[in-house]
């Protein structure tokens, strides 16, 4: 098979497009012809070794395609089925072995590239808005990087739940996209707490912050008393150590650092969230903005674009 490999941790130049032995499905696994692999910031962290995994590594935590073989004990998936997955490393390849319990059957008519574009970030946006802080009708919500892969999905799902979205973006083009996704107010990254208080008065009920170091302080200062900061990523770098006592005078605030794995820990939870997300995509309630499709061989260019803030919405690698 052809795959992208990380032989040593480092910048995007370590990514090698190369030939690898064809994989075979073991017990409880399925072999898939990959139609598309989603690009996520997590892949950058894996490449850099910030989230270390054993090397050499085929990165890529998300994809979709057609099952070509199943291992012993797999009864509910058969060759020919179309499946998608999230949080299975090894997706930057034209073939991937997926644990059957992580495979999600795609609804009739849903193109696999769309599933590869929405599963990981869609499941994440789902748990953030439904479980970490369940958004209620009329809630004020700050979504950072609102035109990004996560941001466009979060914005739409908050709107589906009746919240008011204030989104941050860095360019006019990104502002336009955030507004098209339903953001009620779009602001820059300067003086975020002032802008938020001008719009809301008391501050927001929740901040969804995947930017991290650059936005953390402004996120905290934008919350109303008893508000929650869901710090779900660190696109600008990790947040430094933090004195918990600061949460008290700031309004008995909540801060959480959630991870998708803990919110799709059982097959039941994975399928229930995936049903919602893929159902919304199939019905048109959730739009997936695929901004760029790169040949698999150009994974390094995709990483460079993502890290340099040149992208909007979702990036796909096509084997
Ligand atoms: N915890 C979880 O379960 C989970 C799951 C999925 C993703 N994530 C996290 O979600 C975050 C967003 O992921 P994504 O794949 O959807 O990426 P993305 O939002 O499409 O791209 C990152 C965006 O962050 C903004 N940004 C602000 N400062 C930045 C900086 N210094 N460097 C780079 N970007 C900066 C940029 O938008 P502007 O130009 O508008 O500022 C950029 O486009 C990542 O931190 C990722 O790790 C977490």
C-alpha cells in the first residue's frame, strides 16, 4: 500500500510518502480501502511528538472508505460495507485496518469523503455542545477560530440548540464563512472580553476554545459567573500551569480540558453521537465545508497550511 510515514518526530518535512506492506485485519478488525482521510490538528501533534506514539508512525486519525476484508469474530460488518472512523491512527494511507468497534456504518447516500470530513470534528463538536456544556436555548457562546474545521461545526450545532454565537476569526474571508455558518456576532482576537461584554452584558455561558495559549486569558475573562471554559485544544500552543484559586474571584468559574476519547468510550456512545452528526449531514441541517483536497502524497503541504492559519473548514487527503 501507499502511506504517509513519520520516521522521526519533527516538522512537516519528516512526512514521507512511501510503499508499505499491505496490512491484514486481525481478530475484531476490518480492512478498508480508504476513500479519504481527514486532516486534524492532532495529526500535527502526533508528527511533532507532542502526543508521542511509537515510531515509525502512519498518522491520520480519521477516514472513511469501503471494507474489503474482515477479521475473525467480526459479524456486523461485511466486505462492501462503507464505514467511517475517528480516533484510529493510521489513516494517511490507501488501506487501513480499523477495529470493528470503532467503525461506523455510513448511511445510504452519504459520500465517504463527506464522512471523513465530519466524523472526528463533528463528534467533538457534538460532545462539547451536548455533554461537556449542554447548550440551552438563549445561551451566549464564544467560539474561537469560528471558521476552522471545529469552529464551523460548533457554530452550526450551537445554533441548532438555540444558542447565540460570538465567533473569533483572523481575516475578512473567515468572518464571511463564520457568518454563513450562523455566527450572530464575529469579532477579531483583540480585546475579546470587552467585545463580549459589549454584546452580552454579563459575559458568555461557555467558551469553546481550541486555540489555547493565545486565547486562554481572554476566554476566562469573557465568562459570566459560573460560566465554563471548555479548553479543547491548543492550536497556538499549550496553556501554561494555572492557579486554580483564580477561578474563585473570577466568578466560581469552571475550566475543563476534555478529550474525544472519553466521550466515545463505549460503542453505544460512539454510535449515538455519530447517528446525530451523520444524520444532520444527510438531512442538510449540518453543512460540511471542505476547503481543500490534497493528494495523499502532499500531506506535508496540508500540515503547513493548517499550522500557518491559511485554511478554513476541513482539509482532506485523497489516496
Ligand atoms: N479535545 C478534543 O477532543 C479535540 C478534538 C478535535 C480537535 N481538537 C482541537 O481543536 C483545535 C482545532 O482543530 P482543527 O483541526 O479544527 O483546526 P482549525 O480550527 O481548522 O485550525 C486552527 C485555527 O486556529 C486558529 N488559530 C489561532 N491562533 C493560531 C495559531 N497561533 N496557530 C494556528 N492556528 C491558530 C486559526 O484560525 P484564525 O485564523 O481564525 O485564528 C486556525 O485556522 C485543535 O487545537 C485541535 O487539537 C480537540
